[in-house]
């Protein structure tokens, strides 16, 4: 039998690989949901619903603009960086689905009871509320998300969902 840390490593890496399907120009996020027998029962990445415009089509030169605005020898243009990030965030908020929500939408609800969710980014407050309604008992994330906050943690605590950051030996919410 594998140690939980080895199981977590394998599934976090699968979530990272799955994130490559995302067409978002800012964050490519992947999510894998694994049942209590360590079988993948759902997966998702952040992005637009089928038939709608993708982020990479809306912002085709986002990465090159960000690189140009952040060049050390030309001076960082903080105002232009903020403007570009804000435009992306506002568009994304009404056009893209988060990876966690996508995985849940493509799952069989019965498979989620007692499951573990592996995410490349910490779930935001809105996704945390959705996760709390599924029966998922454990969330493992790789990196902190700057739009997550104490509310994400409160939701998991109230719903008795264990939440840990992978590789940091940090349990954010301990349900044991």
C-alpha cells in the first residue's frame, strides 16, 4: 500500500498535466477528483464553455504584452500591467469556468462522496462553496491563489473538509 504522500504526488502531477488543456492566458489550472479507492472519477481545467470564445482568442497577445511591460530595462509600467490584468480578470469572471467547477460538472455525484480533489491552485471562495456541497472530504492544492482568502478556509472548516497544500506539510484545515 502506498503512503498518502506518494498518492498525493501522483495525482497532483496528473492535475498539473491536465492543466495544459486550459486556454487561459493567465493561469492554466487543472483539477482531478479521485474516489476513496484512488480511481480518477473526474477532471477539469479552467476555461470557456464549448462553442464560446476562449481566453487565448480574447487576449491573443497577453503574454507578450505582459513581458514587454515587465522588462527591467524599460521600467515596469505598473498602471498598464494593472489595466491588462483587470481587463483579463473581468472578462474571465463572466466567461470562464474554474477547473474545480468543471470537474464537478463532469462527474457522477455519487463518486464525489468521500473523494479527494487535487487542484493546481487553491480553490477560490466560490469554488469552495460548490465543493462543500458535493461530499468531497479532502482538497489538496499545489499553489496558493491570490484570489483565495480566509473565506475559502472558513467554508472548508465549516463543511469538515480537510484542505492541505501539497509538498509543504501544511494542513490548512484539519478535520481529524
